[in-house]
């Protein structure tokens, strides 16, 4: 049964990707850019969900890991002349390696201590982007990152190509995450999240499982960072702060629905589209993130995903809406 | 003659005093209620901005500060009601997320009201005290004295008042305390009030020396977490000495190595302490969260 | 050769001696009962055998292999699997997910369909474990352990809080799986339940082995009656 289920998910995801790409390419350049950024943040959110939603650890270091991927790509392409297609996997590996080091340190703690420790690491990362100006360009930012190379036969301009790449990365991340959570490691991660002691009693190597989850999320966060850098042609430390990118990831995943993988995509879509749709100043968007996050964590801790599921079920049965039981547990 | 080392030490102690004031409130709220109050930095920031607003309107600094502290106390209790009470029964992860959200909301509110640019509160007291070995501004002395007064005040409340006894009982064992008929409502209110007040005092005082801006609470609250970890969660002496220690280290790193590295130094201490001595240097057993 | 042999196993926490010099042997195929008043060290002993805590003295042999106790994951891979007091499951996940996790944890998972059938989990497969009735949750906890195909199953107070009919059903299940070759070490408070199942019994009192022998001898032993059985009868 799981195999046919995976097949169904894959077909649905590919179909949605094709629809999204077709629709997106009809948009004007500005909206196309919004879609591109939204897809990158959705990629971040999906990979973050593997750690937060499936394994139960709140990392605040992922904003910095996003930066590691971005700077790695920038340094390799702009300084060393690598093509984007070689820099992308390399950036993922660099972020994955950084993630492995962070994980080995951070998993010596848990709960709040894990959050505070990763918070400290995230801050160190952000400070390092500022201090290591020789590599990163410091506070002024890193300029002149080449755009992702576009083959001649592609009948798209650079903006369209960027959007297509971002959506394709989202698709690849989503499918990889689906494979991961269905694997034995994924099952072990769920066990870690739900009951560490019982997981150990069942002989699950909990250290291995949560390390795998952290590194998985770090690698794909690195890919997203690399694409972000190449698309923007410019990156600066303020894109990788703990309370900026790091916090946004938490908001996207929680608002979307932890532990669902598709919920965070909804969350990213909503939280990217909302400020654009309302045409509000960027000052309000972080505010909106905060308010939505608070409202969801209190009233709908399973996020948009559970609301959507409940809504669909209601449509299907035609029965009246039944609120989730008050004591409902969150993943 | 002025000895550079002693001068740095004094500057470090002054800076550390504000960290300690922030950490006192944070450690109290976490030690008693098990709430990782990321929004504590915003209590500090709002203490500064409310004082600023009233001083700008022509009010005396000290009166403005007192009113600001009162307002932040109300706000602290409101934050507890709206952000923390509703997720009391939820897993600890929800509490952390809720705290993050509260922090961002308060910060962005200040951004909307006052804008992002840095401002300064005119210092109520100017001038310096010159000694043979170091120079200290009167404002620095006031900050250090406030830490001593605040720490003594908190100690008195906890150890000499009935309410303090209740607070300590809840910190020891919440269920047992509830069975003994202690009012959780009062304890929560008092803990948040004291914690918020300490944060606001620190913010107002610091604002009289340094520029203030809506995100000014971020670094101090993170450093207060460092202090918490250094001193042991829930330990008041740990918060005081941890804060002073962190301040001195930062000033020394900035003075002798590089000012760019001082924040990295502080956070590296956080990481190292969490790894080597997660129970802190003053705390005993701690709550598994 | 015995399946499980404890050789003077003991542990102290700080100055407190929790378990002292416990030696006993469980034969392959037995149901071995462990009795004792609260605080006698029964759960501590199981924690040591299963590798959750390290003993401070003594050793353990399992299936002829010396060198135990092993860390918990190694113990599980050797076939020593435990449940927790009153048993335990992943409460936030569905029964199906619970069984999937246990199966993924083990390289050689037992036949899930058979366990689902035997433990009556079919009708509740898609319900969160946290919503299950008490007795069903117990069944799930034991089914999770059995998914790992243990050679030795350590059951820590599986019958606490169950009603008479539920206890009988549980006893039947334990006996069924014992007949299929799972050796059982059973900790229980419920003397009648334990005596009805156990081939051999050990009684712990204040961390020491007070008695070791057949169930029948145990019920006749004056010391045991004094310390434990007598008191329990008054309670009941």
C-alpha cells in the first residue's frame, strides 16, 4: 500500500508542478518574481518540516544554513568561475556538512535547550557572514553572482527560467522529503518526536535518525540558498538572520501544518502571496507572520493542512462542520 | 593614571548589569512558569520606548520611567494571557513558537509606531566620576546600583512575602503547590509583573545611554538566554553573576581582540556552556523541557 | 542452558542501593514472574536487563552470550524487548503508524496482520493511539514489542488497571505468544494474574532476592507470605 500511495503522491505533485509552471509563465515579471521567491521559501519550508514537523526539533540555525548555501554558491560561481549547475550540488553539500556539525553539537541537548543552542549558532553564523568580509562581502553584500545558466533551446527569458528552476527545486525537494519520511529513517524520526524513551526501547537508533533528519533539511536548505543567490545575483547578511529567515521558516511550517510536507507549501504560498495581494509595506509582513503564527499555534496547531483536510471531508460527506476536538494533539 | 584593564572591567560590569537585569526577569519567568519568554526582549525595548515617548512629551525622566514600567507590567500580563495561557496544556514546542510569535508582534508594533530609525533618550544625569584608576559615568553607576536594588528587591519578595513563598512553591513543584491551594492565577500574574518590570527598568536605563530602536531587544534577550544557561535556569544569583561575567567578557573581547568578534564571543560562550555544562554554574537540577 | 542468566546484578544510585546481588536464571520457553512490593526494585531490574540503565555490579548472559547487559539498541537486536509500566505507545500517531514504526525499527518484523488480528487492533487501525480505550492501548503496547520478534519479552505491570475480563484476555494472549516460543519475564502486582501464568517466580524485597522457585512453593513460603502475599490479601 505505501508504494502505490507514493506513486499517487508523485503523480499529483508532478501534475501540480506542471499546472503551476504553466500558469506562472503567463504572469508579468514582477509576479513571476514573487512566485519564484515563494517557491524558494516553500522549498525551505518543506525541508524544515522534515526536522520540525517529523522529528520534533525546533532549529533556529536554519536561517544561517540558508546563508551558507547562498554564499557557497556565490563564492564558487563568482570567485571561482564554477557553472551554476556544479555550484548547486556543492552548495547543498557544504550546507549539509555544516548542518552535520551543528547537529552533532546541538543534539547533545533537547527541548528548549536545543532551540536556544541553535539560536546561538544561527547568530554566530549571521555574525560570521558580516565579519568574514573577504569571502562574503560583509555588510555591503555579495555582488555579481551569475544567474543560473539557461540552455539555448529553452524558449524562456531569464525570469521565466528562474521561476521554472525554483518550482522544479520545490518539486524535487518535496519528492525527496516524501521518500525520506516513508523510509525506515523517517519512521524512526516520528518515533523520536513522539516518545524518545519508547523509541529507544524499540531498538531505534535515535541518534542516527535525528542526525539524518537534520542533515537532510540542511542539504535542501543549502540548495534553496544557492538558487536564491543565483536568482537574486546579490545576497547580504540581512537575508539570513535568526529573526528574519530563521523565524519565517518556523512560521511557514507551523501555519501550513507541521508534519505534512504539503502544508508548508500552502503556508509559504499564503505568507508570500498575502503581503503582495494586500500590497502592504514590508513592515507589515513580518507583523502578519507573527500574528498568523500566534493564531495558528493557539487555535489550529495542525495548521492550514488540517483545516483544508477538514474542509474537504466536509465537502465530501456533506455533513456539518465538526470542529477538531479541543484536546487534539499536534505533531 | 587610568589603567586600561580596570577601565574595561568597569565598562564590562556596567554593560553586564543590564544583561543581568534582563536575565533576572527571564530566569524568573522560566524558572517559575517554564515559559521560554522570547518576548522578554520586547519588554525591555518597550520600557525604553515608552520612557522615550513620555520624556519627549516633556515629562521628567524618572516619572516617565516609572509610568513606563507600570505600562510594561500590564503588557506583560496581557502577553501571558494572550500568548502563553492558551498553550499551557500543549506540548512545549507550542510554547516556544508562541513566545517567538509574541516577540515578533511586539517588535513590529513598535516598528509601526516609532519607525525603524534609532533614537536617544536625553540622559537624566550627565557627567562622570573620576577616580585615580578609572572613569565611570553617573549613568553607569545608576545602572549598576539598579541591578543591586532589583536583585535585593526580588530576593525580598521571594523570601519575605507570602506571595514569594507561593511563587517558590510553584517553581519547586507546580502540582503540589496547586494541591496546597496556592492560586496559580496570582503566581502567574506576580511572576510576569516582576519579570516585565525588571525588563522595562533595564530598557529605560540603557536607553538613556545608548540609541534605542525596535529590534534592540533581540540581542539582549538572546544574551540573557546565554546568561541563563551560564548561571543555571531559575537561579537568581546565577543571573546576576552570569550577566556581569558576560558583560565583562564582551567588553574585553571588544577591547583586546576585535569589536567585531564580541557578539560571536558571547554566542560562542552560549554554545560552549550548553555543551559542557548544561546545568549552568549556579543551578542544580533543572527541568527537562 | 538458560536463556537469561543474571549474575549478582546490582545498581546503586548515589548512596542508595536499589538492587543488590540478584542472581536468577530464566529458561527458554518459560513465563517467569517477578513479584515484590512497591519500591522493591522490580522495574529497576528490568531497566538493567533491557539496557535502559547500567548496573554498577554483576553481569548478564543471554542465550549463552556473556558480556551483558548491553545498551538498549544492542539488547533489542539480541532479542531482549521490553514494555513499560502499564505499557506505552506513540500516543499522537495512529495504530497503523505505531506498527509501521515498530516494523521499521526491526530488520525482521513479525507478521503485522497476525498481530493486528490477535490483539484486536483491526477496528482501530486509523485511530490515534491516544484515543484508544485503556485495554486496547495495552494490547498495542505489547503488539509493538512483539513486532520486534523478541526471544525474551519483559512485561512491566501489563495488567494494572484492567478489569477482570480484560485481565483474562491479556493472560490468554501472553500464554499464546509464550507457546509460540517467546520467553516472558513478567512483573506484576496482581498476584492471582501472575500465579496463573508463571512457571517460576522470584520475589524481590528492598532490592534483594527474597525467594526463587516454583509458583506453588512461592505461595507456601512463609517469608514471602509475610512480606508480600499476606499484605496483598489484606489489601484485596
